[in-house]
C-alpha cells in the first residue's frame, strides 16, 4: 500500500539532500584559489640617485625602470632605508685593514 505521506516524506528528504549538496558545493568552491597568472613584468631596475636624512630617517631617492609587456617605463621613487646587521653573522670575516 502506497501512502501519500511516504511520498511526501521522500520528496522532502530528497529536496533537503539536494539543497545541502548545493550549499556544500557553493561553500567549497569559494575557498578554491585560481592558478596565478604569469607576470607580464620582465625586469625592474632601481637606480638610487641620492641618500638624504629627512626628519631623522635615512631616505633613498631615484628612478625605477620597469619593463611590462615589452614596454619600458621609468618612474621616480622615494623610499625609507633601514640599515641593520644580519641575524646570522657566521659568514662575516675579520677586517682586512692593515694595522
């Protein structure tokens, strides 16, 4: 004997399962990352023209030439300079100065 309640229950469970599957696929696809495209930048050449002290900070100024898709563009830049010793000094040698 086929009861309409059993058919309705089956339809409701099927609809809920499909909805759950759709939501799971949508959430899973959002976390997928696209493959990075290869860069069109072939070369960046910075040229430091001057070092100066501005407000107590060492600053480098110069130009940077960049080649993008075969076209070279030059632009000025100003950047702070930080000078520090490397943490690993194992390759350091004694001063070759004469005494």
